[in-house]
């Protein structure tokens, strides 16, 4: 019995959409789960009614709304509400696809680096373009911290610029690595239960209780991580956008 | 994707432990660049779709519901405040009315008492005057009666003295000297 914790990340083309150059563009299982996430979010937000006294579904929709709105207000100020649809879309997309992905036998969209890189670059270029468009060259004052002595300023500026351009890297890898590692760990522990049982018989099944308990605990943790990583992604987006809105340190 | 050993039907429901069939050459799926274009295109399509749904439909709807509720609550609170103010004003008006009525009642009471007092005084005074007049008249009558009686007493005394002198002496006294003697003894 062999545990293959990587298999769950396979991309399976379902049908071909078209070609770009020599690349085949396919509708894959990943595309399907993106569609599922979009459908769930739309259903939650649109089909939940707009009553004066909200029902359960409407409460969830309104809590999501208020949660993201207050996150933006506290990190990027009232001006950050310009980006409310973007941040709300990012948060809900990552949160819902992560939570869907944690159901056994499903696929996790954000366990692929290319997806998280796509989202992180979207944020990066939004910050860069909006920052320059709104503040002009003053935007680049975020690289020049106040109160730094002149002789180490070049070094500090170098570090600031480097960290600015490394933002999409850390932003994307944090989400990707968390989801990937969590799913691999879950798979390894859960597979261990079956492996013990099938190879050692009765003793193995009894011995499998321990990894099973660990799997349950890990599963709970992964539910937390699924939400938390979406929140971290959204709040970092807010912080980066805050630089574009208020470039003074 | 071939499952190698009849699948894992173990109690660990969360696990699916199919062995890799080797379709992807044992590579690590997240780093297989041949799938990048497909994923990026689907991500672009679905994220733009989501963004449009969220910005055009979902957020206005949910935000509108929240705002409507907020407005309703604020309106209700304002209305409650207005009603409270109204009832307080009514209470104040009632209390003012009550106080003025009370003071008016007091004034009326005072006035009527004063009037009654004055009337009673006047009546008493009139009665007293009447009584005083009657008393004075009665005194006058008594005095005249006494004077008359006194003058009769003098005549009777003079007659009696004349008779007594006549009986004792046999001489009829002269009336003038008898009168003078009576007067002297009456004065005496």
C-alpha cells in the first residue's frame, strides 16, 4: 500500500476551450472548482434575500460584507472602500474555494502556485498602477522612510525596494504553501490509518486510532487555516493598497 | 487514473489513497508548467466574472439591505424620541395647567372669604348700631320715667309732709315752705 499525497493536486483537463500559440487551453478540474466557488458566492450573496430581519443565509452574507468592510476601514481607511469589491472578491474566492477544497475528494484551487501568483500579481499591479496614477512620483516616497540618517539611506532604500518587489512572492507563496502543506499532511496521516490496517490487520486497525485522531484534529486545524489564509491574503492586500492610497509612511 | 489496489475503503473517510497512475510522469502538479496557461485563463475568466457579480449585484444588494435596516432603526429611534418629547411637552403643559388652576382656585377662595368676611362685618356693625340706638332710646325712656317718677315723689312727699305737719300742729303749712323743706331733704 502506497500513500500518494500528491495525486490530489493533479490537473485533469475536462474539455478543450481553445489554443493560444501552441498552448492548449482546457477547462480543467481546477476551472470547475473555480466555477463552483463563484457559484457558491453568487448564491450566498444574491439568493439570500434582503429582509429587514435577516434569515440565516442573509446573516452570513451580511456578516461577510461587514467583516470585509471593517477590515478595509481599519487597515486602509475610508478611502480604501474604493477597493471593496476587489478585496471582497479576493477574500470570498479564496475562503470559499479553500473551504470547498477541504471536503474529501475535492480539488483545492489555491493549492496551485500559478493561481496564487495570478491573484498576488493582480494585487501588486493594482497597487502599483493606482499608486502612481493617484500620487504620481510621490508614490515612490514609500521607499524612503522618514528619520533615517543619510549615510544608511541608500541601504534602507535598497531593502525597501527589494521588499516591495518581493511582496507578490511572499503574498502568493504564503497561501499556496499553507494549502499545499495542509492537504499533504492530512493525506499522509489519513493514508497512514489505511496503510496500518491493510498491512497489519486487526492490530493495525487498533493502532490506526492514533493517526485517525490526529487526522481529525488536523482537519479542524485545516478548516481554520482555510479561513485564516483567506483573511491574511485580504488583509495584506489592504495593507499594500494603503501604501498606494497614503504613500507617506 | 487507475487505482492500483482496489481503492482505499478504510475507515478514514478523509483519505483517498489512490496510487498515481503515472500520467504526469511523477512530476509535482503545482509546478507542471503545461497546466499554467489553462489555469490562468480559467482564473481570469472566473475571477472577472466574480468581480462583476460582486461589484454590480452582490455588494449593492447586501449593502442596500444593511443600509435600509440602519435607516429604519434610525428613523424608528428618531420617531420614538419625537414621541417622547411630545409626551413630555404634554406632561409639562398638564402640570402648568394644574398649577394655574390650583392658584386660581386659591384666589377665588380668598376672594370669596374676604367678601363673606366683609359682609359679615357690615351686618354686625349695622346690628350693633341698631342695638346701640335701641339701648340709647331705652335709657332715655328710663331717664324720663325716672324724672317723672322723681317729680311725682316730690309732690307726694310735699303732700305727705303738709298732712303730717297739719296732723301734728293743726296748722296748714304754707306750700312754698313745705316744698323748700322737701327739696332740702331730697338733696340732703
